């Protein structure tokens, strides 16, 4: 995949903020000796992102279920008041 040189990734920003020389060396083709740590960090953030997506989906489902329950209660109340 071709990389657009106008944009940099978040990990590159982190490298630049932590150590400008490390960022320059990585841009010059000298890889970091911390590749295992970087891969572990990427995997952690991907897993965390999946957990957040699942939590958001569960939250949305809970809202829908609560809305349906509320509508059922309102309908039961209306039917009960009409039957009197």
C-alpha cells in the first residue's frame, strides 16, 4: 500500500514526541529495536477498540429494549384504562 507523505500515523507522532532522533532514524530507514513492543501496543489498542465497539453496541441494544418495554407499558396502561 502506498503511503501518502502528507500524513503520518499516530505511532509516528508518538515516536516524534518521545524522541525526535528516533523518528528521524525510522524515516531514514533504520528500524526501531522495539518492534515487539510496538506490535504488542498495536494489538492492545486493536483489542481495546473492539471492546469499545462491543460496549457501544450493547448500550444501543439496551436502549432499544428499554424503549420497547416503555412502549409496552404505555400500551398496557391505555388498554387497561379503556377497559374500565
